[in-house]
């Protein structure tokens, strides 16, 4: 589904907030932060990650007024050099802790619920733990971060304890993920693991997931590869095999671990239960990406960018560039492209 650039002007932020505040909700959920959707109301608890969707005649008039989440590539610095990394290696790292706080506090006031830090490696960003603590203390934002774990010491974990929603560890062959997972579990941290599924890794999926569970991991997100290297994409028969494996693993791990699939898998995972029944991934609408060099993108794998300098400019892009933000990425693997772009030649290469 594509949003139109000709949509009517949005109501003022104050009016939209008042509309959402007037909707009656069950008493146990009254303390949760309110986020208007189109025709529904989302209630959110940043500490537990609980989401409650309310829908009925009382919410029919509501309209979404901001992206639900911002994925923030706060720095382009990294202590690894993975060949499949999607970041622009030439991009600058323009943010400071103060400028990042300013734009994020403005986005929180506009209605954004969550910020998910990535990079690069967010723990390579100066004063990162200070920024996390300040966001938790001075804004209603839920804060999470994705890390390779190599710079995530016990001291740093203690510094942000109770001030973030979730830490996500990217599992690579060379980042001592077993040590990081064990350290997080021992510290009682809320964390999950991101695991990129490639043809080479598919056969060992169950072994890795069960080892993660044994180490104390209770949340595993399976990522698809987006990029020009066709050898890292799953063929259709391998994608069907993954769906079968996920269904079996999911049943086996009920009550022990949440096994999830990222939105870029799209419709390739037939038969796998979904939290929301929607055809589009939500990039550019449900979430935006802020880059290290102060640009807005629909997602980390996209070619569309808009320079921004403030929260107001981010929101102006979100409201005024719906068609561009709803377009498909040029990289093979995008769920918005027929055949995921895997049946046509990659830019600068052959199929």
C-alpha cells in the first residue's frame, strides 16, 4: 500500500494528542503512553515493551501523526568490517550527544514512541551511555540499541541498567557472541539476538538457536540479507525450508524463547504466524531511519534520502514525502519489489 502525497493536512499535534487522550481505555492500561493509529489506538509501555491495540467506534476518528519508531545510525564508526554491512562507508559521523538528544526529544514531543540505536557500532559513539540515560530520564522514549557486543562491558551495562528497553546483539562469526550473550544473561539484562540467515547458515539454524537458548537468550530475530551479493540470498526453495524450520522451532520453544522474523522476509514465509496482517513492511511510515550524516531514509537499505537538521524537518519529510518513502529499495531483497528484486540483474552486475 502506498500513501498519497495529496492527503489532507494533518491536524495540529495538540489536537491529535487531545483526541487520543479522550479515548476511554481499561483501567489497567491507563498509565500506558498513547499512540494514535489510523482508526485505532496503540498503548505502549516502554519499560516492558508491552503493546496494546484498541480498536472500535471510539477510535475510528484517530489518525497516525508520527512514525512509531526511529532507527538511529548515530555513528558510522565500527570496530568490525563485515563484508555484508549495509552502511555507507564514506558517510560522515555528524552527531554529538547533545545534538542527538535535541532531535530525539523533539521527535518524542511529536509522538514518536521508540528510538533504536545502531550504526556503525553505537558503543563507539562518545558519551553514548550518558545519552541513553538522559533520554530515559528526560523524555518518554523507549530506548534500545543493536551492538556487536565487543565494546559492551559490564561497567557500561551497569551504567544503563533500567534505562533502556532492549539490547540486541548481532551474531557474527568473529564477535565472541557466546561471551556477550552469557554476560548479558548473567547481568539480568533484557536482550535479544539478531541472526542473519544465509544459505550457508541455514543448515545450522536449529543448533545455533538451541545454543542461544541454553546460554540464556529468550529472543531471536532472524534477518534476511538485502544487498547485491546474490550468494547471500535464499533461493525460493530455501526460503520455504526456513519457514518449515521456523514453524517447528517455534513450537518446540514455546515458553522458552521468542523466535521472530524481520519484515524484509515479506511473503516468503508462508504458513508462519504473523503479529499484524499487513502487506507492506511499514518502512517510511511506521518507522524512519536517521543516518550518521543527518539524513532521513525509509530503511537502512534504501536509496532515498532527505537531509535534515531538526526534529521539525524530520516530521516534515514524514508528512510530505509519503510516495518517496513508500517506494521500493533498489537493492535485491526488498519485500516491496516483485520477486524481491532477485529475478533481475543487480545494479552493476548480472543475475
